[in-house]
C-alpha cells in the first residue's frame, strides 16, 4: 500500500509537469495558432539553465553557481523565453510552415549542444547532483513524493490561473482575434507580429519552467531526456484534452501519461525480453490510435470549445 501511494504521487507529479508544458503549448497554439514542433528544445533549455545555476561547483564544468532553486526556475523561464522570442522575431513574419521548420531546427540545435558542449552541459553524461526540494526526507519515499507533488501541483495551479487570467484579458482577446481573423485585427490597429512574439515567448518560458521543475524533481538530466518523442507526447496531450482549453491541457496530460505508462507496463509484462526494444514502439502506436479515435469521436478534444464558440 505504501509503495502504491508513493508511486501514485510520483505518477501525478510527472503528469503535472507535462501539464505545465502543455499549458505553454496551449498558449502558443490553442490561443494564438502558432505551430511549435520544437517543444523538447525549450523544455531542455529550462532544465539545463536551472541545473547550471543551482548545482554545486564542479571542476570540469562551467557553472555550478549553487544558487537557490527558485532562482534557477526564474533563470530557466528567462532563458527559454528569450530563446522563444528570438525564434519568433526571426520567423513569425513568415508562414506557419516556416515556424514549424524553425522550431524543429531549434530543438535539433539544442540537442547537439547538449551532446557536444561537455564543458557546459556534461555532454552525453548529463548533469547530476541537481538539488531536489525536501532532499532531507528522501529516505521516506511516501513523504518525499507527496511533498514534491504539492510543489509541482502548486506550480501547475499558479501557471493555470495566470494563463486563465491572461486568456480573458484584452491581451488574450487580441490573440484570439489574430488567430480567427488576422486582417480584421490588424485593421483595428493591432500589431500581429508583436503580439505573436509575446505569446510565443510566454509559452516558451512556461515550457522552460516545466523543464526546470522536472530537473529538480528527478535530480539528474541528460540529452536522452529530451528526444523528439516528448514533442509528440505533448501535442497528443493537448489534442486529447482540447486545444484552446487550459483545463483540457492539464487533464489531457494526465490521461495521455496514464495511457503511456500503462502501455509500457503492459508491454513489459506481455512481451518476451528479446522483443522488448521493438515492442517499446507500441507505446507510440497506442497513443496514435487513441488520438485518432478521440478526434473521430470528439474533434475538439474532451474539453475543447465547441464549434462556433471562441
């Protein structure tokens, strides 16, 4: 029973971290219509930025400033938001497909930097000894995971409430107007490029915060944590929950993560050991089939706005 409670808290913490990323994507795509396929890159930027700022000094690596975790999280948001803003300034005046190509390129560049800039990122070995909240009670798994769940849930709630307020503000209404009818919004004196850069930067900052939270939750990061599969997972979460709905972004993350973990457990239990590596692809197949079925049954997702409504 104790192990079950501990795992339940760990599972929800991981799902809510994905929920934070999906909230950032919902701001970019669901509210503004900006297509980002470089999610893993912005997530990684936040994770490494916070890790470098907060880890203790290491002789063979740049950084190790030993700053408080909160400072690391703020730095992660700032750096990921800056990277997103630069990407947006360079590409948002172009068509949506160019933005998709550019964001994918950002993710590839970040992956290469993680692997090769060993003096900064630790290379393929990653960064260890990342400070974890409540590290003093790590020998009590239930308490440790429960306390971390409270922290992750608090961050998720704060981001959710902030984005809900922004989506209902005049700023959010301008973003929806640009998504629905750009020419009409521009005719009213609104700068499409400026608002879109702001939205893209804010969404990138939220993704960076999620990366920082995850880094301190697990205490270790490496390039393998930020593969393109992560981008696919987050898009599936948003589509299942409902594009344009912050509530859907969070709940869709929990549902898809449950299916991902469940399919992995089923694969491990039912598939012989020699076929485990190949059968791991069944997780992606399971998510893809589920996504198709949901979109056929409910195209707007579980909590997305119905057609004809903003």
